[in-house]
C-alpha cells in the first residue's frame, strides 16, 4: 500500500497521485543492454572456439545477473517516489531504506513551480519545486505529469479557500 494511503488523516481523501516518470529507467535499461551484450559475445566466442565452456558460461551468467540487478534497481527507484494531493495536504515521499517525506497543509503551500526542458515538455515530465510558507524550496525532479500535479494542488487550494 502507498505511503499516502497509509498516512491519511480522518476526513482526508486522495485526489491525485503521481510517481517518477518512466524516463528515469532509460539509463538503467541502456546499462542492462550493455551487460546483456557481453553474454551474447561470450556465447558466440564459445561456440566458434571449441574451448572449455565453463569460463564463458560463468561470465555470461554473471553479466546477465548484473543486467537484472540494474533493471530491478531502476524499477525500485522509480516506485520509491510518491507524490499525492489530498483534499487537505500535499504528500511527497522519496526513498525506501532512507526515506524523505514532505507533508504540507494546503493552506501552507506558498507556491508550486514546474520546470520542464524540451524533452520534459514532449514526454510530460519535469521538476516540481514546492515552497511552503517560511520554508525553503523543495525540488523533486523527473516527476510524471508535473503540470497536472500543480493544477490539482491549485484546484484543491481554491476549493479550500471557498469553503
């Protein structure tokens, strides 16, 4: 279960949730492909050389294991970041073993800034900078759908001020 769902206060409901964009997996995937290239070369060499197969089998198995670990670590990193907007707060959690959380009441949100480069605009990811009253800016990079996240926060603040 998500961090936001586990930490709701009475009368609070989740309006919008997002995570890191899939683009954070690009380097992990490229590195895994590089490690998978090694076993392929080792197997081709083995079949054409007629040598003892053990060193090449071990090399191939080791490189495949490293590729799997690289992909899994990227997926864990992606899933370890959660951002949620509720009808009362903005909740952000980063990390698993070493966790960093930010929970700001909607009344205390001073501003939300969205920074997108060209690729971020095309693929819909960017950095969300949250500023609470009297606090320092908190940047959260490579968030999926940052403009929608900001829109949802602004909408909830507007609803809160009219009630």
